[in-house]
C-alpha cells in the first residue's frame, strides 16, 4: 500500500486547511485510514481515524474543529481542519491499517507540514 498525502501549508491561527491522502496498491481490506501528527520533540499522536465501517475517532484536542472523511471503500481520506491553533503545528502523516493473517499491518505516507502562526 502506498499513501500519497497532499495539502498542508502555512495558515494564521483561526484559519482552515485541508489534507488529502490517496491510497494505491493493494488497498483491498484496509480496516481503517487516518492521520497522525508529530510536533518537534513530541511523540507521534493520533489525530483522526475512520474505519471501513465509517466509525470515526478524534483526538480530544481536535474534536469539534477537525473532520475526517472518506476512507471506507474509497481510496482517499480527507482531513478538514478548522479553527487552527499554533499547537496544531506539526508534520501530519497519513496512515492505513490492515488486519490479515492474524497480524496487524501499518502503512505510512510521507509527512506533510502544517504550520499555524499566532
């Protein structure tokens, strides 16, 4: 599975940005897709995730501001980010997850930078 992320950039606090991630290759049977982020000096953290059944999960810090869509049977997942804060500044990574043969397989795209200025 290859994941190609796009979007991101520089925005002022309170602004909006959108990320998209296209999955290609053997995308059959992916259990979920979503986004993680990593700020300098901090561990990578889950931002939002959507399962193949449409169930979404959000980090508490982004609830009500970020919306994840797509995934499921689509090969593209989107992250719409509103009311951005300087603390949202990070490298955002697209991910996909598959359970197969009793094991978990994780796939990562290249990071896309989101910078929010105060």
